[in-house]
C-alpha cells in the first residue's frame, strides 16, 4: 500500500493522541539511559505484562518512546562524568567529557540533545519515504560488506593512536585479544575462559563498559582527592544563555547532523549491527572529512554531534527489518516483536497490505516521540550540568554503587560485578599510563563481531580470501576504507611540508 498524505495525516493525529503513553515512555527511557548497565530491552522485558495488557498502538508508542529516549540519554553521563550510559555513547566520551573539563558541560549536553533529536527525526521521516528501498538494503548488505563496515570502526583505533602510535595500537590490540575470549565461532572451543562458564559467550559488554569507564574514573577521582592533584576545572555556569550557545554550536554543524544520521540509519537496517558500530564509524568519518581534524579529542562539538546523531539514526533503522521482513534488528526490537505477535500481528511484507496503520504507524510514532523530546529534553541541560559541581566524596560512592548494581542487572551474575571491578583496575592503569581506554573498548566491542562476519564470509567462499572482494558494494566500501586510512596520512604530511 502506498502512503498518501491523508493516511499520513491520520497516523500523525492518532500518534499525538497517544501522548499519555509517549511521555511516560520518554521519562522512563531517560532514567534507564542515564544508569549504565540498565538497558531498554531489560526494562521492556520487566514491563512485558503491562505492555501485553495495553492496546497494541499504545504499547508500541510507549516502547518506541522509551527506546528513543534511552538512546538519547546515554550521552548525559558520558559528557558529565566520562561514563557512557550505553555502548552507543562510548564515542561521545572522547569530546563530550573534554567539553565538560573545558567548562562547557551545558553546551555539550545541548549539542548532544539537538544532534540526537534531529538525527532521530531526520531518519524517521526518511524511513517513511524510503521504506521499500531500505527493506531491501538489509538483504543486500551481507557478511562480506559487514566485514568492511566494521573495519571502518576499527580504524578509529589508529585515529586515537595518532598522538602516541605505539601506545594506541597496543591498547587496540589488547582490546582485540580480550574480545577473543569465549568460544570460537566455528567449533565452539573455549578460548581463554580459564574455566569460567560465565565467559563462554565472550566478555559481557556491560561489565566491561562499566569497568573501563565508570569505575576507572571513580578511582582516578579518589586518587586526585587523596593526593590533592586534581586538575582545576573551568567554572561551570548553568544558565539559559549556555543553552542558547549550545543551540548555536549545533546549528553551525547542521549538515554534519544530517549525513551522520544517515550513517546510523544504514547501519541500523542491518540486523545485528549495534549502535556502537554506527557511533564509532560516524566519529571516524566525521574526523576524516573535517577541515580541523586536530581538534577532535580536545572538546570539539562535531566530535559530540557525529556519534550522537548516528546513535539515534540507528533507532529507526533497527525497526525496518523488524516490520518489513520479520527479522529483529536488535534486542529491543525483538521484545517489540513479542508484543506484536501476542496481539496476533504477523510481521513481514503482508503487514503493509493488511495493517498499514501498524506498519507505517511505528515510524510515525517515532517521529512524534522525537518531537515531544524537543520540548522535554532541552530544559534538562541546565539542571543536568550541575552534576559536575557535586563534591567528589559524594559522587564517587554513587558512581561505584550504581554501576556495580548495573553490572549485576544485565545478566544477574555476581561474576559480572567482580568482572566490572577487574576492568575498573585495567581502565585506571590505562588512564594513568596514557593508554587510550576507548581503543581498548573498540577492540572488545568490534573484535568478536568482525571475527564472526569474517569467518562467515570465508566459509561462504570456501576459504578463498578473494571472497571479500567478490561484491561490487564491498569493493566500493574497500575503496572508501583505503581513502579513510590514506587521506589523514597524506593530509598530515602536506601540513608538515607547509610548516617547514
């Protein structure tokens, strides 16, 4: 069924009338996203009896609002205290936390909120217009293409290693080694599990993320408090004027919001590809095409815009394969599928003919949810920025308590709490010896996914490495990857020649 203007207007009217489900979903999504380790899928699973009892449209509106708000709010602790609320916000720490240390916490939050909302709005509207094409895109991008896409994210290790190449590459290689823990992808043989059954599925993401960022940051705060060597921060002035300043920063980089949002959309359409892949790829590409790449990592607003816009562009992308072909694009969309199937809704191509109000209404609800966020989120920046004024002796126990509980909440293993503490020590040692923690995280996150798609591609090609160059789309991506690696080197040499 084609989506005409009258039908679209009716869907928007119906979605706005569900404000009573959307607003609580946004509020709960914000609360869940701020707390590291508390994911939207776990929250929806806990609330499953409630959503199953609701009308299907109201349940969808609530779940989508919670999902979108969660992707947005993960940047709040990432910017304020260098603790990503979710894996998708890990890349935001690189420049977001630096902006906070520069006295621009409120501006960083506003830039993040605008990029998130705008990225989500743009991609939601784009899906409504391009849904048939995007549904096919998820089938066209196969294992071979995914190998190259993940390599885009892994090249960020080299970008982060630019200041100290040896330490950066050591950190990335260490992360890739840690990512290999678990059973191998072909024969399910345990690797470096040391007999722990909890590691057979690989390193759990949440304890690693919490340890490397949250607990290590808390240990650094404790050390600086005890030794009195805390670096002075620029004064924080939470005022409405700072919110306006942040809006100006975001407006100056409007084009970057647009194109990085589409990076998130394309990667989100691929079933199983996470928001963290999109955010790392967007950050790497943003720096590549920037006229001032040397400013990235120093508190540069585009370094916040790129990962946040892509992170929220993923939200609409993950629902495309769910609605169009009945394959969940992620764990949250899988929970949504349970609710829809319980209501007797059969997902797939026939859904667009039999129940277009559900098929297209999902993306209309997502658009409306982001519109509600415009009014609800921006005022939050002024008050959230005051977190950085909380004394260390108060905030450190809160960080450790909440994050350790978050490590337990994901899988409900006591082992994960201990693992978070171990990675906290690893992260602390890395920070104090000038190794980039994000390089380690990239290896842990992307290494297992890269191995899975690489081995799958080689099995399809019966062991022939040339299978990686057998697809026209993959070959185009290979060319772009080479450009991504060579262009920064060429640019730095040209600047060096100009300086001499």
